[in-house]
């Protein structure tokens, strides 16, 4: 990730945003797209449960996915995020839920630290691909870490979403924030994942988002 985008993430996903996200999760549970991703993963995980299942959540935010899946579907998790505020909020919730020792926290750009991260049975990127300029590299490296399942949420390739992302980036420029969002072609994301040996098992679409689960082999 470019240094400016890293700085933009720290600025955009600050303590106020992290606290708001954590409060909303505690009150309502996962946002709709995150809930759909979790449900899609469980459809496959419940079909063939394996002991010791490990989750790698990239751009994990306040840790919603592992907070939920540690209750019944995975036994350990690695949480990676570039926002110190989100990491702090995720640690707080992890302790509150009694999951100390089950989650490893790492700060940084996954692409830069990928060789320091062990593969996992399940890899997730929930609304993360749209925050990264080099989609092929991010998706290829993250897919290479998925031993079994790969789940992601990203913008649909519609004109309306393109206009929305354009508007967000105009606002970021006005605010003089280096943070940018990106609309990557879903067909190109699919091609990278298939080239990495993954096959799509589940897809669901909302008005603006595409939720997918891929399985190796």
C-alpha cells in the first residue's frame, strides 16, 4: 500500500469511527453484508467440520468476523489491519468476549507482510479489496494463504456504484485526505481467484455489494 493510503486509512478509520463501529456491532450484530459473508462461510464449514480451523481476517476492522466465528466455526484467528484505532477496538472486544489467546493481532499492509503471515483454513476480506489500488496482487497473495475457504465482499460493477465511489473520492480530495476507494471489476477478481486454484461455491448480491465464498479444489 502506498504511504499516502496508509496515512489515509489511519485518518479515515480513526478512533471515533472505530468506537462507533464497535458500539453498532454490540447493539445490532454484524452489518448486513458481513452477516451474509459469515452465513456463506458457515454453509461450507458446517458441511465438513474440521478441528483446529484457523481464520485469517485481512482488514479486519473491529474484528466482527472472528468475534462471531470463534463461537462455533473456528478455533483460532489472525487479525490484520492498518488502522491502530480498529486494532485497539478489536482487542477490547476480544478481551470482553473471553477470547484472549485465541486471536493474534498484526498491524500493517497485508501485501507488505504476507511472507510473515502463516496460511489459514479460512481467509476473509470484508470490504477490503475496494480500499486497495493493486487488486491482482492483494487478491493473489491473500488467496495463496487460503488452505480451504476464501470469503470477500466488494462493490458490484454497476454504474451506480462507480458513481458512488467517484463521489467518495471527490469528497476525500476536498477534505485533503489521501484515502481513496476503488471499484475493481468483479470478473477480474474472479479470474485471479480461479487462477489461484479456488472455485466459487457461494455468491450473493445486495444493491451495491457482491458477497462471495470460494473453496480450494
